[in-house]
C-alpha cells in the first residue's frame, strides 16, 4: 500500500518521529509555527504603516525606514529525515527548510553567512530571489557573475535593501546545492490592498531527492530528461513509503505539515515553488482560492480552483474559512505527471479548524483539475493591480533559441543560441566590468549579452524541445507580452498593462509538429538597473547543463559610478587561496 493510501485511510496523523529528527531546527509545517504579523514592530492594532492609497510606485523608489534586520546563519552538513528517509544534506542553522527571512518594505537586510561545509569542503553563495538589488548588484549571490564563492571556513555579509514587498525565497546558487537543503522563505511586509484576517505564512512546495545533489548533477549531465524526484513536500514534510527504502534507514509515518484555519476568517497563504524541477498543482479540498499576487507583483484578484507554480514562482492567495469549527481538510500539491519527472508526485498537509482534533485524519475529497499542459494561468487573467505600460518600441530585441545539443567536445548540453554557459568562479563578470573589462571574446561560455545603454530589452525565447522551462531574470520584473506556439505574430496581450513578474513558465515544445510545435514566450523589461544579471531556466538540472545567459546593463556606469565594497575583493582572495590548494570539482555550469 502506498503512503498516500495509508494517510488517506489512517485514523490519526500523529508523527512517528520527532520534529528534531525530521526537520531539525525548522518549525515550518507544525502547529507551533508562528502566524505572521501585518508588519514587523507594529502597533497594538496590527495595522500597516503603509497607506493603501498613497499612489506610491511599488516597483521603484521604496521607502527608506533606516531599520537594519540582522541575521546570522551557519551553512553546514547534517543528516535529517524530513520524510522518514535519513538523508545527509546541507542546511542553514540545522533546519530543513531554512529560517524565514522577514523585513518591512524599505528595511535593510544584513545577513552574515558562515560557510562551515566540511566532509568534503565546498563553496557556497546565496541568492535572494526576486529582489532587484538596485545599487547593490554585487549582493545578488551568483558565483562567477556577481561574486566569488564564499570559501569553506570563510564568512560573508550580504547587505541589501528590501526593495519590493510580498513573498519570495532565497537559495544557494552554487551548482544545485540548494536542492540538498540550502533554501528558505522570504516575507517582506508592505501595503495591504486585499484584506485578510490571518497570515498563515509561507507554504513551500518542493520536489525532494534521496540522492545528494552532486549525484543528481552527474546523472543529469548529457541527458535531456532529468532524474526523477523521490517525494513531494509541503513545508518540508510528506511521509515516504519505507518499503521502498531499499534497506536504508527509514522511519515510517514521519508526519505531514499541519495548518490551523478559523471559521469565517480570511487566510493569506504564501505559496512558493522552491523545488528543483517539479511543476506543482496546488489545491485545497472544499475551498476556493483567490489569487492576489504572482511573484512580487500584486494582481487584480481572481478565483482559481488550482494554482500552477513552476520552480521559482510564488503565488499569494486568500482562502475563506468556509468550514465548520470542527472540520478538517486536506491541502494538496501534486507534481505534474504531464510535465515533470517524479516517482511520488503527491504532497498532503492537514488543515484543522479551531475546534478540530489535530490528530485526526481529514476525509475530504480532492478538487479535480486538468493536467494537460505546462502553462501558468492565462495572461488575460493575470492583470497587475498597478498599471505599468511597456515602451511602444523596445531599444533592442533579441531572439534566443533554446535547444539540447552537442557542444564542441561532443557533450550534450542545453544551449541558448548555440552556446552553453559555464561560470568561472575565479573571475566574476561584474567585478571585471567594474575594473573596465566588459568584452570577453575568449570566454564565449560566459554568454554575456552587453546591452550598453539600452532603455528597454525585448527577449523572444523559442524552443521545440518537449520540456517546460521556468525562465527567471535577476535584477528585474519583466512584462510577459505573449506566449504560444509557432511564430509570434506581434500581438501583445493587454498591451497597456501586461502580466508583470520575475519568473514565467515557458510551455514545452512539440517536435512532432515541426515549426508549428515550437513554443515561444516574449518578455520585456526596462534596462534601468546597471549590473550583470543572470537570465536562466530555474530547473536546477537544466541550469546545471548551461541554460543561462548574463545580461549586462549600462557598463559605463558599472565602471565609472559603482563603488564596490572591499568585501567582494576579500571574498575572491579567500576563494583563490582555497581553490589554489584544493580541487574544485565543477562538473556543471557552476550555478
């Protein structure tokens, strides 16, 4: 009997192992996890200091509160059993998932990282997904692009502004390291434009692999189809069927995540796909969901029965507490069998209303949905709350075809316009540009697209490969102008106010249909953020295989106006010392 059948038929959901054994220091997924405030340091009324009617642009010129939010984290190896199967991974402060990062809009984050990864040693770096890093591009956290890796035994302090508000996540950007546990949620409190009563907080959805990330990278290199995940999690939990453990240490009934709802209340849930590859379909039995934000962008509210999230995407929803005080329901997230690769696609979490027995097992019925495409909600549905109109004509349009093909050595890799990416940890491109070196003819594998002083950039991405690609741009939100199959005819969906976000799902192609089966997506952004910004597929195994470009904006300002802090040079010196006396086994793109 599968673990899903076991849970659906169980009389109680008392976990067979302790939270310390399953998830370490993390309290996510437990009834002890704190509900979130409307903002940090608020008055007794719980109101927000931000005016809902101020007319302030939510994407530019954030407030400056003068408040510094300090965090200190240790990244180190350890062994946990989040689904009952004991796996040794890499964790932040000994928890899976990592700690929740919180601030108010306009605060300053100051996060000190101690790299204590040993046995073996390896570098690390952290990326703050979706934050624009205006004025601090060296804090973006991508080795080979914005910094050298943080060497083993060294420390680094990331200091940057909470320049947008809403829900996101952070993760290691050193190879596929985050898939072993180096990730966690970000919540930035700001204006509230759609009222709710209770902030349930982050709901992390992620595929999970029992094999270490390095072995998965090895298994994915040279192959179009990626390794299959072993489980699917909601806030770091979903029991594994230990009969499939192959004699390895496994504890049955590791427990599911639990949430508390209140009858008659409106609940905000911050959904985050923090996985490696799996496309998630999220539902709540017996409840409708109202979408209020995609990524850091608020949208005009609309109802949905199922929420589709590709890797890296976030969707904030409001769920009305329509159940009775003693009711229980299942929360579900399923990895798409149509789009993704998994051995066990189902994740469950239990919702208990205020008078419900928290050891009982919900008996609710799943919401039906169609799993016949790999797309986000239609662009016509997702209208930003704050109108932003793209320029009538972009400064530059770039067409990029993405395909899986052989490089000059015969190795099969993912390419963007016939070039696969590979990072040089020792030479971060941003730091080279700051020193005046902005052209790299001898390093085509760096995939640098220098857009000079362009005002805006339009990117037309195409692929005929039968795989989906969640495309993410650092340092910006972008407009999603159009998507479809074949050749784009120039039509823009809602041209006065297109969908706006930082990660968008590109449909899989259909090679059996020839040119008509080519998938495309058209993205555009304002080139208003001087720096070197990665643009890549967020499927960890596609990224490891090179599906990545670097966007360079305003190189003259990078060279002449940026005052890069000394810590960046010191971090490189520490890394050079480490890599000069140790073999850095970089078998993939490095990011």
